[in-house]
C-alpha cells in the first residue's frame, strides 16, 4: 500500500467542526461586532497533519535499499525462501 493510499484512508476519519454557535455580540449602536473564528482540531486530525508533513519529505522509493538488493542479486547472494516471499505478499511478515 502506498503512503498516499494510507493518508486517503484516514481522511474520512477527520471530524469537521461546524459554524460557530451562539448569539452574536452587539456594540453600543446595535451593530454586530466582528469576532474571530475559533478552529479546534481533534487529536487525530493534528496527528494526521503532522504525519502528512513528515511523509511528504520522504521519498516513495528507498533508494538505498534498492541499491543494496540490486548488489546482492548481482552478486548471487539474494535467495529468499518461498515462505519469505509468501509472507511478504500476505502481509504476515514480522518486519
């Protein structure tokens, strides 16, 4: 699963905060006073925002790992067992 797919799966879990409720405040002339909006993000939303920022700075492909595996394959030193391959495909590996 790609990082972008993980983030997309988390987006529906973010709770939105609706418009502010309450009565408007009036000044001496009976006009509505301007007030600032108040936005509060849930803990999950704050975490998602932080993770998104951190993940955007990471490359999609771990170039160092690819280079290491390429060198092992070329040297004939990479011989994964069929069990290891099946575990990775099924997501039951312990890595």
